[in-house]
C-alpha cells in the first residue's frame, strides 16, 4: 500500500545494516514483519550503532580482536602487528569522536528546527 | 503551514513568524521526531518506519516526516530512497533544507561515495555557510573519507 505521494505506509521493512562486517547483516537479519529479530536485543544495540554509523571503529575493533586472539607472544613481529592494529583502532575512535559530536549536534538542531 | 525563522549560525529556531496551524503541535512534533530517530538508531526500525510513515500521512506538506523517514532509511542502508525523500520539494523548500543536505551527505558517506559527497557540498557551499551544524557535519564527513 502506498500513500498519495507514493511513499510506503505499511512497514514491511527491516533496517538491514549495510555493513558486511557485522553479523547483523546475515540472512537471519531479515525476518518477516512482526517477527522480532534474534539480534534485536539490547546487547547488540551498541554494536548496531557502531557498525552503521562508525564502520571504521567496528572494522578496526574486529581486526584488533582477531589479531589478539591469534597472536604468538613469542613472535616480536606478531606483537608489533597487534600494536599497529591497536593504533589503527585508536585512530578510528579518535576520528569518530569528532564525528559523533557533529552528528549529535546535527540531530539536535533538526529536532529544534521542526 | 508553519513558517520558521532560523538563526543559521547556531542552527537553532529563534522565532515563529506565524502561529502553528498544523494538526500536531511543535512540541509533539519534536517529541515524535526524537522517538522516531531513537527507534531508527536502535533496535526498533519497524517502529521508527511506522511512526514516520504515519506522520507523513498526517502532515504530508511538512518537511519533518520526510526528513525523519529519510534518516530511518539511511540507518537501514537504503540510501537511494533516503536521497529521494530528501530531494522532495517539500523538504528543499523548507527550513530543514540545509539539514537535509547534511543527511544526504551522511548517506553518501555511509555509501562510500566520496565524489558525490564532495560534489553535493560544493554545490551548496554558500547556503551551508549559514548553517553551522550542517556545515560542520559535511566537513567531518569529507575529512573522514
């Protein structure tokens, strides 16, 4: 069903995250309308926001997590790689803190100007 | 339809030229918009979509339901639909037009379309000078790409 403007009025809709790195993007993330997603828990809430709005944080975090899980502590090169990955993650967090502040200001300004 | 006068430097509404005559009061619009945005951000995408869809039906000549629906679409990765909503003349002729540009910039950013993002900014650089929140968002998006 559509409105006179051709816009959807019924919500046969699922906000599928575009980011491939999040498990939210799996086939199971597109349930039929009215069916609660198995991922729709408060535990996944922050991951959802981080993955959609701040993909660089999510991707570098996953890279860091992977490198930490697989690191060989006796290998200096592997430890250096972890340090580099951690640096990338910190840089991503640093850059998104500005983005988040700007994003929050924009949303508040929109609401104030309605 | 309500007319808005906006202090573009702060991006904040400073006065209302005419009394609001719509079906929904300004305060309720703001509350509903915030609810829809929160829902779209978090784990209630259907609710956010349904809320903005209903607001579109109730106040089709107002810009804010389209802006809200577009935000919902952006959060869901449906960027083309978001652009379509934000390019609607109801939005581009409203006091939210600069904010709509910033949201379109966000859509280009999330879709990893740097050329389109920069082009959109260049095309509207002058009017965006007057809207600090929208301009700041653009600058952050361009820097981050």
